[in-house]
């Protein structure tokens, strides 16, 4: 009987955590652009080269957009996983772009270097709520992640890095 109660408690915990994980997108990503929507174009400034790069430059490729900031605890938590995904999936066909809402350029650059975030990084010059790209992409919560398909349309909009990984696994096949 005692073993059965423990087993039931464990199953309940697993169920609650699974439901909670699903609720993150329901709660925080409800207003994000939906699959099939045309991805709004904007220009990123590469933190290393200072080149201006419209994201439409990458048409014909998959583009992962990661909206984040150094001051965001959930963003910081996802950095190791994003780094792992970049190492596993980045290619000539899959491009990663970080879009940060950090205010301080030095803090931002230091964080990128210290954490080995080698993919293209761009810092918005305005706070998230005032940024045009944030408005265009309906970013209400960070981290927010989008995948844009080769056709320039949204394939995924999520706040859950696990969903990004699942999609990248299907793309890479």
C-alpha cells in the first residue's frame, strides 16, 4: 500500500509538471505570430562585425530568432541549451540569431563572450516594450523563440526551448 501511494504521488508530480510545461506557451506565447504568417523583416547589426544584415538576407534558409536579455533569469537558464542546439544544428542551412533587449552594451558583450554564444547577436537599442521588432513579432515575454522557414514564413513561435529542439531535429533529418 505504501509503495502504491508513493507511485501515485510520483505519477501525479509527472502529470502536473507536464501540464505546467505545456501551459507556458498557452500563457506566454498566445499572442506570438502563428505558423504560416510572413516573418516581418528587420535589420540586425552583427555585434562582432557591425555589419547591417536584413534577416531577409537569409531567405532560402531556416532562421532561429532568440529574443532574450542578460537580465532575464529564464533567458540565462536557456543559454546552455541554446548553445548546445547551436553546436548541434547550426549549418549553412540553419542560422541562429540572438536579439537582445539589454540596455548596457558592455554588460551584453561581456555576457556573450563569457558564455561562448558564438551565433550572430544583435542588441535592440530600445527596451522590449518600445522596440519595433518586439512589436512586429509580438514579443510579450522573453525568452521568445521563432523559427522562420526558407520561404520567409513563421514555422514556430514559442517560449519553450524544448519545442525548438524538436523542430530542429525534424529539419535536420
